[in-house]
C-alpha cells in the first residue's frame, strides 16, 4: 500500500502535461500544463490505461560497456555525465523528437523560464526528421527583427551542423546572455541564408487586447500560460463594458502552452459540457476534456486567426471552436502538432518529457503533421510584410462587419 501511495504522489506532484510543440529559444520555454496539479473534475473524464513493458531491459550489456570504458579509457570519467548519458540515450532510442531527457542544468533552465522572462532571440523551435525548424519568431524580438520566419530550417548554429541534435541541444546553443550574438545558417525555399542575431531579454505577456471601431474587439494570445485565462476573462469584461459584440481571437504565431489554459480559453466560447478534445493512446480514449461552463464569449460572433505558427494548444482551441461551430477560422493552415507529452521530475535529477498520447478534435480528427485548415484561406505576401499590411485581420474585420 505504501508503494501505491508513493506512485500516486509522484503522479499528482511530478507529472505535468505538455500541450506545447517545442522548446522556446527565447528561454527554453517548454510550456507545461498544471492539469495534474489542480482539480479538473468539472471538465475531464479519465479512463486509466496501464501499460506494462513486454520484457525487462538487460542491463548486463550496459555494465559490460561501463567496465570496459572504466578500465580502458585514457582520461577522466565524470560519473554524473555518464549516468545522464545513459538516460539520454535510452530516451533518444524511442525515436520520438518530442520525447526527451533533460539533465539538471537543462531542467533548472526549464523551470526558471516558466516564469516568462528569458534571455535569447525570441523564436519557437520544433524538429522534423532532420533539422531544427522555426515554428514562429515572436513579434518585437531579435529573431523577428532579423528576418527569421516560420518554417525556416536551421542547418547551422555558430558554424556547427544541427543534424541529429535535439531541440533541447539547439536551445542551449542559441540562447545566452543578452548583448551576445549567435550565428544561424538557415535554409528557406531551398536557399541558404545566414543571420547574426544579438540576444536580448525576452518578456512576453500572454494576452494583448485591442478595440477596432465601435464594436470589434481583438484578443491576441501569444502563448497559453498560467495567467492567460485570467487575462482573457479580463478582456471579456472590458469588451462587455465597451459594448463589443464581435471578437477576433488571434492565435497566429502562438506555439502552444498549458493544456489547462487552452481548455479554459476554449471554455470561454462553449456551453458547459461541450467537448474540447480527446486524448487517445493506442486508439483507446484515455481522457476527454469538456467546457467548464464559464462561457463569457458564448454567442459572441467570433473569428479565429491561425497560421503556420499556430501550434498545439492553439490548435486545440481553434479545433474546438471550429468543430463546435463557435467561430470561423481565417488565415493559413496551422502547424500540425497532435501529440501530448507528460513532463516528469525524476527522483535522481533531471526531467523526462515523454509522448503519452495523441489528441483529437471534437469531430475525432488528429491534426498531427496535417494541421487545421481555415474556413477561409488568406495568405500574407512578402509585399504585405514589407508595407505592414495584415490581409488576414482585414478579412476577419470584413467578415464580422457583414454579420
């Protein structure tokens, strides 16, 4: 019974659920969900799945390598680095770019940067089969100002190839003290480009608002953090007082964040009990998330703006509002990240980030690698960027004014 109690404690206190697609260069910002640390009974049903390994690992081969290394290596061996290397190698062998082991140094950075202020260049990263990919450069920060774009492939960092390195390793190489520089080699549309970017302190509020005309309010969410729900509901109260009857929810360039936060934001538009997403493991539903009932935007005419930088938790919200017919989606196809990670603080130090499930929209679609297609596709051209035009927002305004 004592062992069972320990496991339960480890689950509730150590497992944090990721709804993010990547680690953020602007501060090692994998965003994790507090879903397992708070009471989600009001909008979640859980069906336990117990997976037992089919066979035990044979550690004799590892011991043999260690003995040979210990007896033959010409140099000093760092015991801690060897142990971390074993764990990192074990996790990497899973073959999933979103499953990673973070050592104590990386874990410390990870936990510190959940506060939302870091030193780096301000770009969200992911990884395809070969290269590190920029999901979205953050508006107003060095990466964006230097000209980096969504889906740029980083092939070199300070002259070193990025082939076969993890997102975590890329982040370590790219981030650093403000005022220092980092050189990136980029492939964009088959062309090699080189950038030298000066790092800065990155501090990003998760929600910004704006009023357009007499009755259109814009809610821009840059990430799903602990403060997002409160800021979104504060915006709703301000909009109501200002007689706002139409809303643009701008999720462009939003890489994701806290799973609980994305559920709360989606709940602001949906009636209590409406499905927001399901998680499946091995084809079996293990969790279903429902709207909580505090639907301050329910019935408000809404357009959601998405693009290639809208990922994970952003796609959860966009998919939930689209499938429940609570909003129209305008823009470009989203990033396409349909897996769920748990983040586990390990007893012997470090963090394990592991893919545990796939998530599905209310209509039963897993958007992994496919993304969510907007109801109305509107692209932003090079010329639009140069002259500061935003045809996607313009299309949203035009649509809402016709209603």
